[in-house]
């Protein structure tokens, strides 16, 4: 399940999409990680990661949804959000 190629992320890893401009990154870091959360579906070539950002609130089924091509450099790895962990515990 875990991929080992350079600049890849493990499938299922929680990530946060950050705006691609430095100005927005500085603002987001100052205000503690404002961005769009998602989960890694797969890693492609040339630093592209396919991320599921919306899955109708069913994060435990993220692999069944379409991943959006996102530049690896625009992603920050994060721990699973508390709300997602609670939701998965309820649906299992």
C-alpha cells in the first residue's frame, strides 16, 4: 500500500491543498493551515498526486471517488482530521 518513489505519498494519506502562490502560502501558514483537505488516491508521474477532495462525507470510501491531479509541491501532509476519524468509527 505504501509507495516508495521520490516525492510520492502513501495511498490514503491525508493532505492539505495549499494555494500555489507564495503570498497565499505565507498567509495560510500564519493562520494555521487554511486549505482544502483530501486523501491521496494515487501518485502519478512528474510530481502529480491524485487526491480525493470531496467524497460526500464518506472518507472511508475515498478510493471509490475520482482523484484530482494536484502538484505535489502544493500539498502538505496532515494527520487525519478528528471529524474524519469520528465519522469512520461511526460507519464501520
